[in-house]
């Protein structure tokens, strides 16, 4: 139930048919269904509608004035949401409900500020200020998900950073950022193919972003290591110029699950690699830099179900370590060309001082 919302705007609405502007994301319709069934609350549903406005799917003209919301969203709007989610009413009819929500002041629209709104998270770190930008929040299965976490060093913590980071150290180490893996997990990527949502998604566009799928592409680990002074390069740079790794004494891999044969060869032949995430070097891809696409070649049950590691790599540590994301008993163990971690460390990166200190020790 939404109460006491105040909006300093007088709104007139100009609606362009939404199907003519942009396809409404499926999660918006899913949210409408879950809301109509009381599986998500009013606030969550309203944020999905705000997305339609902020994305330009619905155009809103604003003038200054004051409007107060009524106490709750009327039941007929919830019925409309249910019928729309089941395709029993069309987009235009559903939009009429949205008009009512806006005109009644139930939806808060804030389009005047040039500054992105910061939202604090439930993640509390001893070492970093942590937030997400409002525009980076989306809904997945009815749950709020942030596609990009932001980390900021705390000035008073400089002594701790000397313990856990290499900001003031001369260490010859580089972190390889997994852009290919991020692309594989993106919309219309390999996982849409694995889940039978797309027949031709074994080829997908390279998405150079801030690690959209933050957990699956080790975004948190990448950002924190950068903040702590570690140099980074992308997997694309390594693929195009593999000899670049000879310049570094140590290499740190993140969740570099999808790599080319060139990358596999140069990484496994380097003498000092820290494999921070299980499931690295798991599937073979090819890259077309002219079209900016990657193509799955072998691995992860492709092209036949019995194929696991696409390189038949004897040191693949995917099972069972990839699925231990609590990392309560983390430890590094030896392989011929470096060290491997026995769990998936994304959750502990911003929290575990001893873990960050151990990474520093390994490259010193």
C-alpha cells in the first residue's frame, strides 16, 4: 500500500502507442501478474511502471504544482494488471490505468535531476562505501536486482588499504576482465540457448559493459580489485595480443568462463596464475571482431551433452567448487602454473579482510 506520496508536478500525459516506441520488457508484464496475485508489493509494482515512463515508453510533460496520492491503488487497477499480464486486455487499456496512477499522484516521477540517484544497499562493508544507481535496478523473478554495484574507498581506512591492497606497492600483476563471459550471460546470450529460449543464441553480441550480470561475470571482484590498485585488461585485449601477458609476473583470472583457444594457451602456459573463480577456462569460443560477436564452439554441453570442459582441461575445478558461493572455508591450492580457489568468492570480496590480504600475499 502506498501512502503520503507528494509530487511537485502538474502532469499532462501524451501517450504514444507503446508498441510503436519500444518493446515492453517481459519482466514488466511478469511484475503486473505477480502484483495482481499479491506476490510483490505496491512499491515494487510502481517501480516497474516508473521504468516505462523513465524509458520513454510513456511520455510525461511536467509543470510545477503539488499533488498528493490517495491511500492505496484501487482494486480495478490491479484487475487491469492481471488481465494485461494474461493478454486479456491490450496495451492501451492497461495504459489508461497508468494514467490514473500518475494523475492521482500514486506514481512519483522524477525526471528533472541530472544527477543519478544513489541508493544504499543491504551490503554493508567495513572497507568500502557501497551503493547502486537507481537506473541500474531491475526486477528479476519479482526481486530487485542491481546490475552494477558501486564501491568507494573510505578516507579513514587508508591503513586497512595498505593491508588488503597494492595501491602503494610495486607489484607486477594484471587482472583479466571477463567481457566474453559477461556477454555470454546477457540477453540473447548463450544461456538463452541453454534454456531453450533461443535456437540461434550460440552466437551473441559482445557487450562491453560494467559486467551486467554482476554475479556471473565477477563484477564485484573486478571492481574491488581495481579500487585496491590492481591493473586490469580485458579478455579481448589478451585475445588480440596474447604476448601482453609476458609483461606481467602474475595474472589474476576472475570468472573467465568463456575464452578463445589463444587465451587458453597463453594463460595455461604462464607460470603464475591466480584462478580466483572456479569454472574459469571452461568453454571454447570464437570471436569475430568485425561483427563484434562471439560464437560458442565447444563446452558446457555443446555441441553434445557429454562435453563439459571445452578444452578437456585436467585442472578444471568447476565441480563442486563453483556452487559454493558462501566461501566459509575458502582456501587456495596448488596446480602446476599457479593457485586455485576452492569456492566462488563474489559474496566475500567486499567483506572478508583475510581473503583480500591473501590475494595480496599471493602476488607479492
